[in-house]
C-alpha cells in the first residue's frame, strides 16, 4: 500500500510512526517545509516533496505520487497564516476542500490523536 502523508509536523509525525511499523506500507511525505518535525526528530531523513498542497494542485501531484490513500495533517492549512483572525477556520476549510477535490481516498488526521 502506498500512502501519501501530507504534513510532517506534530500530528503527521504521530501518523508516520504508526505507518513505519508496517513494512508493507510505502510512505511518500510532503510538507511545505524542508525541516518539519518528522525530519528534526529523525523519523525521516527528508521530505519527498516540499510544496504547499491545496485543492487546486492535489490531483496533479497525486497523479505523480500514485497513492492508495492520502493522509492530510490538520495543521497543514495553517502554513503562512500566523496569528490571522479566523486562520483556524480557514485552515479547516482548506483541508476539507482538499479532501473533497481529491480524486484519491483522502482522510484528515485528528488532532485528538496527537501525543
């Protein structure tokens, strides 16, 4: 199974630890930063793709990645918004729109699973 993990921050790192437990799972990681938490903590050496993923480009990139499943870290949409009022709602809306736009199975990871 090929999984595309979008976002390798705190929540993405938790998912990554679980995915790495299975040798039958091939993991492709993207993040808007080349030094997300998963790299800084040594879970992975580098991200496979440094890019912001949006509803506009998710399918173009997914066609190249060819995932069986996309896992979207909930914090990914907050990149670049800082302390803008309403940024959390905007982030959630962008994540939702990305899952709806995706031609591939796509799940948003839950913050409640963060360790």
